[in-house]
C-alpha cells in the first residue's frame, strides 16, 4: 500500500484524485493520507495542511496538482524526506524545469505536461508521423481548453511540438502569432494556436498538411478523471524507483 501526500487537494483535480483513489482500480494499492492546500476547508478522509512546510513526516509518494509558485517548497519537502514526487502542475518556467531536473538527481521525479495516457500515446504517434513525413508536410497544432485556464499555449501543445522537433532532428521555429509579421510560412515552422472557451476539458489536434492531402491526429478529453487516473498510476510507478526524471513515456513502455 502506497501512502500519498496530495498537494492541491481541495482544488478540482485534487478532489477528483481523492475520488479516483477510492475506486476499485486503486483502493487496494494506495491511499491519500494527507493533503496540502491554501484554501480553507478540509476533508473527513485525511488531514489537510495549509503549507507543505507544516508537514513534518514522510509519505510513500507525493502528487502535486497545485500551482507552479509552490514548486520550490514541494521539491524541498520531497528531497528532505526522500519522497518520490509526481508533478502534474503545468505552467513551469524554464528556470523551474531546471530546478526539477536538479531535484531528480536526488529523488525520483515524475514530470509530464499531461497525465493522460491517451495524450502521451498521441505524442508517440505524432513523432512517428513526423519521422515519416519530414519536410514534405507542414505541421500545425491547435489546442482548446476551458475559459479558466491561465497558461497558453498548453504544456501539452508544447510537448507535442517537442515530439515533432525530436523526430525531425533539425531546428524548428515555433510560431504563436502570425499577425505580427508578413511572410510566407517556412518549412521549419510549427504553428501553435490556443483556444479558450466554455468548459472544454482539453482537445489537441496535430495537423500534417502536405501536397493534396492532410492528416490530423487528435485527442479529446471528456473528463478530468483521465488526468487523475494518470497521476495515481504515475505515483504507483515511481514508488521504489531510483533517483531520476521519469515521464509518461517511461510508464507506457
């Protein structure tokens, strides 16, 4: 049985992870033993701390679905108590990603811009398509999310762009706004477009446009539950692993 410390436990995703942990898929493998959240409130299932600095005991693993600004404190706790960390928050800066890599030299860290298994299979399919099509096909990425999402483009869109760049093995130019300049599209461009509206959970389309044909590879999330299930699977996967940086690609192998 893996004991979990859940950061952001009173948020939408935190509540969904708590609910998912009680399902037959996970209930005999893990349990949420404590939570951290700046919001007022609590739960009958486990104690909730206002700050992770108030947590002075180790857990089997940590799942973070809180806010990027709390990263340093969360990694500090994880390193101090040698707790494997699953980072499911999006919107990290490059400096914070460096901080994550440094922490992974001391503890196992699972970091993925998207905790959905389906999205990560999508990234593998995108990589395969980019390898096959090469410079003959232009690549455009469209991501759609609810009107409360703060960061744009989504971390998943950037992850998909990374998959294309890795497959192409050549410099690629990410274009977020074509209204700022007047020029023809370059073969090295990856267009990334963000849509925000309503209650869209998350949709990603990767368009490969060639001469006289277009291939679109898509993923649509019907519920945030897929991210909760993915985070819990990641916690089970990383528990007992040696120090290092792990991703969904490691889990789905």
